[in-house]
C-alpha cells in the first residue's frame, strides 16, 4: 500500500486520489464525461459478485439437507431467515417478489461494499500487471450502481402504487396529500419531492458512505507515502497501520449497516406502496 | 462519478440478479425451510399425541390393576370359604362314617355275644347234666328230669 503511495506521491496526493477514483472506462463519452461511457470495472466486478451469489445458491440448494443442515447451509439459512424476518417486520402485504428482492439487495450490496475492505492499492496493482491502468474496485462507490438499484426500486414502487391503489388512487395521493384538498398545488409539489427524494436518498446514501469510506482508506494509505523515505517513516508507517486497522474494523460495521439500511428502506418503500390507506 | 450508460447496465444486471437469486437460492431454500417447519410442527404434534395416549394407557393400566386386585381378593375369599366348607363337610362325613363303623362293631359284638350265648346255652345243659349226674348219679334220671334241666338252660 505504502509503496504505491510512495511512488505516486511524487505526482502529488491529489493525482493519486483522482487516479483511484477513475473508472476503467470504455466508450465515446469517457474523455468528455459524456453519457456513452461504460464503466467496465463497475460492471464486471458487480457481475462477478452477483455470479458468486448465484453460484453459492446453486451449490447450497443442490445438496441441501432438510433435516440436519450442515455448516455452510446453516450460514446461508441464517441470512435467509434474517431477511425474511426483516420483510415480515416491515412489509404489511403479501408479495412473493419482496423477499428475494430484499435478499438480493442485502447480499449483493454487502459484497460490493466488502470490496472496500480489500487494500485500496492491491486490486489496481494486480490490474496494472495486466495492463489495466484504471480500476475502481468498489462498485458501490460508483453512483451508477447505487442509483441503478434505487431507480429499480423506485420503478417497482410506482408500479405497485398503481397496481394496489389504482391509477386514480395514486394520482389522488399527489393531489390531496399531505395538506388536504384545499392546497392541491402545494400537495403536488410536496408529494413529488417526497417521492423523488426516496430513490435519490436511497442511492446517494449508499454512494456517499462508500465513497467517503474509500476516500478515508486512501488518505490513510497516503500517510506512509507522504513521509517518503526518512526518519518520518518510523512514525508515519506504524500510524498508518494502526489507523488502517481501526478504520477497517469500523468499516465492517458500516458496510453491513449500509446494506441493511438499503434493504430495509426498499422493503419500507414497497410496503408503503402496498398500503391503500396512505 | 457521472451518470452514464453504466446506470442502465447496472439496472439490467440488478433485475437479472434478483431473478436469478429468486430462481436458484430463495425459492428452493425457502420451500425447503417451509417443509422443514411443517415437519417439525408435525413431529411435535405427534409427540404430544403420543404423550396423551401414554397417559390414557397408564390410566387404563391402573384401572386394570385395581380390577385385578379386587378380583383376586374375591377369588381368595371364595377359595377360603370353599376350603372351610370342605373341611366342615369332611368332618361331617367322618363323623357319620365313624358312627357307622361304631354301629357295625356294636352289632357284631351283639351278634357274637348272642352266638356265644346260644353256644353256651347248648352246652350248659350237657355240663349241668354231667355234673348233676356225677353228684346224684343214681337218684336223678336224665329222662325224668329233662324238663327241669331244659328250663334251667333257658334261664341262663
């Protein structure tokens, strides 16, 4: 970690951080920040983690034991039961989609967040050996990933709002909520803001937390590098290690909490869509 | 940090993943767990039923035991009664038999006595005659005093 930091510290810490925050990009919009740019690292890593989940599911269900579950099956079952409990607690209706959706969000987000705990320079370094010079290893530090999930949840919310309340009922919510029928224009603005704020806050919260966490890891990684070679290294390097471990331990809590919050809010938003009496 | 086409790629990936997770993880596992729940519930119900049945059986066994005890004591009482009856009967029989034997013996004795008396009676006349003949050889004629002698013999 400190080695890479030391190497790039010649070019300045700003460059180091910017380098780390640049996605591996393919497409016409990459240089200009345009729309047509594929963030290959985000897509590939998140897809790999998704595949890991599906593979795990297949492996567990292929030889699962009904009577006496083994160690790994127990682990998967406990996650399942945890998600099931959360759904039962905060979802009022009956919908077969909610539980798999919540499970996917929780596990996938957690795994993507977990990439944050891998030393910040390790994966870019390995990628560098294969000629890939930009790699942002944590998919959830890419706004596209978090907003993609938030938007999907938002679309589902609108879909179930209309399905449960009817189109008229959904529009009525915009017209007469929260101030009653005498303040219709204000109601429309307020409800629209409220509805739009849901997916935005959902996506931005996760993104912000992960981005900030990643940034702190980078700053810690810079400590040893900033001192360069000299007597200062004796002080800075141990400090870097201690801080890194402390932030790592704290971050385990953060990634789990963020995955949990994303899941619970998804359940709550969809639950609100399912209650007719708003 | 820009919103790009990656957003839509990630949306598609997310939707696909939800479907895959449901297909390969959630559905089979939750079905299995539900089946297990049902099995456990069934097992508990069966255990409770078994316990209940056991209690019933215990109760029944107790009742049977009490009944058997009553019956056995009844049988014992009957047997004792019968035994004493038999003893009484045997005693009665013995008494009757004893009396019969005693009577037989008495009758035998009487008969013997009579026989002896008859025999004696038959002989007494001759002996008396012989004795008297010897004493009063000449004075008494057997023929002339036979009536007297016979009377004497009868009186014995």
